[in-house]
C-alpha cells in the first residue's frame, strides 16, 4: 500500500495538473469505486459536477481534493492498487478504469481513477474546521508536516506501552509510516522492531524520528517506492527508491553496515526485515 512518499508524489502531480479546474462531468464505471460514498455513483457524479478543485492536500497516507467555496472534499483511497492518472482525452481507457472526471476547459486532459483490485475509491465528505475530510479527523500529523509536535509525539510514544514498529504504524500517533519505511528507519537507527517503546529514552526517540524523516525525504527525491506497476505517479511513471532500500525485501542479503545476512520474520500479517547483529532486542533503556 502506498505510504507517505508515494502519496505525496501523487499529490504534487495533481496540484500541477488538476488544481483550479472545474469539473464538467463524472463517469462512475464501477460501483465499488464509490462504495465509501453514502449516496452511490449517481449522487457522487451529480454533486461533483460543476465544482472547482482546490489545491490537493495530504495528511500521512491520505489524499484529498478540496472543493473551492465548499466545505467538501473528494477523499482518495488508493488501497493496494489505486492510481490517479491525468491522461489525454480520447486516449485508450485503462483495463481497470473505474472513474473518469472531465473538466470544463480546453487543456485536453482528464482525471482517471484506475484500480485493478478495487480496494480503493473516491468519496465526498464534509470538512472539519481544520479543512480535513471528517472521516480522517482522527489521523495524526505526519513527520514531514511543519506543525508536527515532537514533544507530544515523544510523550505519547513512551506512554503507548507497545513496541516500536507497532507505534510507527499507529496512524493516530504518527501518520504516513507504513511497513517499508518503518523497517528502513529502524535499520538506520539500529533498533529492533519489537523493542518496547517504554525503554526508549528521549534522545533515541528523537534519533528514530530523524531517520523516519530522512528515509521519507530520500524516497520523495526519486518518486517513491515501486515494486510493480501498481504504484505510479499521475503521469504513469514508477518511483525508484526500491533500488536504495537497506532493509525491506533484503532477506538473506548482507547487511550494508556489518555484512550479516538480513532476516525476515512474519509480523502482523506482514513481514519485518532486520539485521540480527545491528538490531538486537534491547532489555534496558538506552
């Protein structure tokens, strides 16, 4: 599933190609693509028609298009395979095209939502006073947000009484971090994924947060992480950070720091990748 860097790459593309454009028509081609919209496909299309798209926004892994002059936003759920593509009008439809948005201008492009596995979708929601779609009001700020409160994060991390990777993936504590970038940040910090959060002193907690930011910024610089064709930016291009991964997906390959073979362990229906020598479980605070 796309994490913060991948979603931010898509947001930037939409800001360039979609912001400020007025919707002429919406075509819903598959009902599952609007299943999170209470009124269904016809209502979604009718309410979005004639609206002007504002500057796309993101919090963590969540992306939305605010509508100018309205307390409404289109929330995009990319799921496992969702893509928001800006394509020339008249170009062949993608095999898994689910929603088409045409605009009332002569730029010659349209917005398409393509989703092979139909886990994602688009939906309209009321905004909170802070400008977030109401259904994601509980999502914490992400570590690249200028308003992210480090002191609150450090206190919450210590009080959580859980383990480090679980805390990094807790979107109510810190948003935008998923399985890939959690493993990468923990490897950089030399911390085991099952280490209790209560054992982490403030300097080490701050160091881990710094590594989270560093790895996300590095991924942003190369367009995010693409392991297959399912994650692409709005122009259909893949990201290249998978070539720079130090931990994720490197089972049995030598640790880039010490040469020890990397290990993979099942973890919460996912996998955790780590170096058994550099990332030993800790029994005491450091």
